[in-house]
């Protein structure tokens, strides 16, 4: 009782997610060109030098990740230059 109709609930959900994507994109775009540390989590399947990683300021439950190019070892911290940004994830290169 008191809940919005399903169609309205979906419209509200999509409006909020669109706004969130815009806010996240602006936040991540501001990081492009910066250097940070990242923890290499694991290789992207079929790619020897592309890693899924997280920075100290990316929480697994609520933030995206950084996709890093370069040589490294899973579980190691590496210096990364942020080279690109999407709505939720970053791109970077090991330096």
C-alpha cells in the first residue's frame, strides 16, 4: 500500500541511475592524468597485460574499478596513471 505503480517506479529508477552515471562520470573524469596506487586483482580473461584493479579509494561494494594495462602480479600494489574514465570505471597504465 502506498507504493508507486510499477511503471512510475521504473521511470524513477531510470531517472536516478541516469543522474548517478552523470555524477560518477564527472568525478572519474577529474582523475584522468593523475597518478595513484592500485591493487592488481586479476587478469582480464585472455589478456596477459590487462588487469582488473582497485585503488585505495574504490570500495568493492559501491564503486567501480580501474582496468589497468601493463605487467604485474596479482595481489601487488602498482603505481598507475589514470588514462581514461567511464561512468563507473577508470582506465589506467602501470608506470
